[in-house]
C-alpha cells in the first residue's frame, strides 16, 4: 500500500493491510483463543482487558504461549494499564497511583520511579505497548476524563506525562500518549457517542496540544487518536481527519506509531459512512486500529461485514 499514489487511496480497501493494522481483543482467559484468532487472520497484535487476565503470571503465560506459536511474527501485545480508574491487571502487580493521584505527587523523581516500577512488571509479562499516559487536560469534575487526567493545566499535565514516559524508558515497553488531539473539556463519553469540542486552532495549540508535544519530546513511541470532533478546526472528526493526521506527520514531523482508539466505540460508529471511514484508516498513515471486542456482546453486523 505504501507505493500506491495518493489519488488511488479511496478506490479500494486492501484486506490484508487492514488485518495487519488491527490490534484485536478476545473474549476468554484462554491463550488458545488468541492462537486461533492469529491463525485465522494476520492480525497485527492483541489487546488484553480485565476480563482476560487473572493476574500478572497468567498474562505472562498467555503471551509466552502465543509467542511460541508465532515465533516469526512481530506481534503487538498491548494493554491499557493507566492505573487508577483504568487498571486491567488487578492481581500480582504493584498498585501505584494513576490519573489525578499520580499528578498530585509533588516529587517528580518519585513519579518516575513509580512509572518505572509499572513498566518493569509489564515488560516481565511480555507487554510491549501500554496505552498510557493520558495527556488530556481536564479542569471540571463534569468531564468524562476528569479522574483519568493528571491535572487541570498544560504544565502540570506535561510534567506528569514526561515523568511517566521517563519511567517507561527504563524498559522496552512503548508508551502511547492519548487521546490526541485532547479529550479533556468534554462531558460526552466517546464510548457512547461522538464528543464535540469547540475550540479554535490557536487555543488548541496553546492548551491541549502542549502535553502531547512534551510527551513526544520525552520519547513517547506512540499516539492514540481519540474519537472526537473539533468542528472549528476540521469538518471531519478524529481519527478520520486529514488535518490532524497531517498536523502530526507533517507539521510536527512525528514519525512514531499512530493508533486509532477502538472502532467499536460509538464515537467512531457515529462518525459517518462506516465503510469509507475504515477504508480511510487502512489507507492512511495510521499504524494500528484497535478492535477490542470488549464493548459489545455481539459484533456489529455492519462492522463484521466490512472487516470480514
């Protein structure tokens, strides 16, 4: 796909390219399900949720067995281990502070050490991508993201983001900044609908963008795109926004991994023509697409028909 001229991008969707971009979720706590999924389609990797994990040792076992079966595939083994509200591993792991509690720690060396401790444990289990830290800014308790954010202003959030990434740099576990271009200041939960954030380009660059820039400078290997609409900046919602992708790749010159948040979230499903939007993700500079299979009991028939 990389050599296809830009004007051809919207003509078709390469299914092999689609599968290689998908980080897939699964339903059980059994590594056999993972192995069968990866035999069936050439998925790019696996995402683990709370429902899949008994404890840290169990997670390590599932990943090691999967690697044994696919020694030649460079698979992603990912998780959202933010700590605090989003804590996928409940047992066998140190319960460090997350979200606002992490941000409240005044000693920055302590924050680096805590993040480093978490990174070591994730690396031990075989995780190679952690979808954290949250780089959103939230100053209102009404915000959907309030408790998951490190603070309510760009400096405090940026400092905490930097400290988290420094801790993870002691390992090979990649850090992913989220939720670009910023989910703070919105009441709507993007799992349930499409949030709309009314902010000008100038105000966004002077506020929400700052922690992401600091995180990139600190060495974050990935950025997760939110399902959100910034109508004063672009007519298309993220992650199907040419503007925000071009901003990352061209204006900032970001060369790292870009990941779309879960496409089973209503924020994505309500963003327009589903086939065209998935085709955009496949043919864009986005590296991975999360299909978590964690939000709905049944696969959306429309989504199922497009992907398979």
